[in-house]
C-alpha cells in the first residue's frame, strides 16, 4: 500500500512538472516574438532538443503550438487565441465592472453580483455585499441554475441555443416540472429580450422558525465590443419595498450601470431597441 501511495505521489509530481514545462515553452515562444527553429527554442529554454521536440509534438496535436509545414518553424498555435481572448475579456470586465458595482451597491444599499458564462452555466465572479447576514449568498466561483435564476435566464435570452440546450435538458431531468417547458421558456426569454431585464421572486426558508423570507432579484446583461453578452449583473434584495418593475428606481439604476460597463467594453447599442436582457 505504501509503495502504491509513493508511486501515485511521484506520478502527480511528474505531471505537475510537465505542466510547468508546457508553460515555459509557451512563454518562450511568446517572448521570442516570431516563428523559430527547434534549435533556437532549445537554446532559449536550456532544454535538450529531443525532450523539447516531444513536448512540441503534443502541443502541436492540441493546437497550442503551430509548425509551418514548409519551413518547420514553431510558433504559438490557434488554440491559444480563444483562451487568451477569454482571459482578456474577463480582466477588462472586472477592471471596468468593480467600481461601478460598488457605486450601484452603495446607491441602492443592496448586494450586487457579477456572473459570466462557463461550460456548465453562469458562474459568480465578483460580489459587492451590503449585509453581513444576508441569507441568500452567492459565493464567488459558484454555479447558478440556468432556468431558476434571473441571471441564468438572462444568459439564455442572449446566448445561442446550442450553448445552453443541454444544460436546460439536464435541469429538466433533475428538477422535473419546476423547469418551464419549451413554449413557456421561449415566451419568458422573448419578454426578457424586449424589456432588457429578468426578474425573479422566491421564498426562502429562514433559521429559527421565523418563516419564509421573500427574495427579489433583478438581472441585466453586459455586452462586449462584438455585440455578444459577456456577463450578467444581478441585484438581490430582501427588502419588501424593492421594485421589480422595469420602470422602478432599482431597475433604472441597474440598466444604467450595465450600459456604462458595456460601453466601456466597446459595445455600441443599436439605435433601435433597448439591447438589454436578464433571466
């Protein structure tokens, strides 16, 4: 048993070292700044050419490294482009959104959460809390439902069908009749696109037998320079006076902030239509 554990630990360390080498190679290709020969990259890294070639073959198969067929020169591959763009968008998004989220949370005295889209649905990436003991907590890094949350439906209203079809089917399988059918969901998403907002009202159980607590949520989309939705901004309130009306003070403040964030990300709204959405 000890031998097996030791081997497993050694294998893990080996894999970690291999990952480190991969990043060294990619960083070296970026630093060189132009397609290069194996010998040049080998000298730059101080890595034996035969070892380096093995890494490059695997990285080439994954699309992370490109090798020109005619010249044999190596360069960064096409698979890195969407990763880099995604990282850049998130960095720009956070940089732009944080101060405006603080402003929104301060002005409304309500929690505000920013979510982006991942392979398994919306992910909370930043939150501005206004209450220490707020019972409805969205932890950073947590996934939220695509059909049962305002932010989730916001994404459904603006992302292509094939991006979320499987996720909705999975939630229907897990949650049954709680998830709306195709016709009902379609109507809801059209309403969201028209209004520029998604709303949600839920009753949550509270501690110490105090009875259910009503939670209200407003969510609106943030768009990038390419016109595609990149995030959802949600306000979550336990205040009975909180308005879900699209013409209310909270909705007006939310859409103003999402438009400002979108504008700083390079989005230019069409002349007609509100260009909003939530879910």
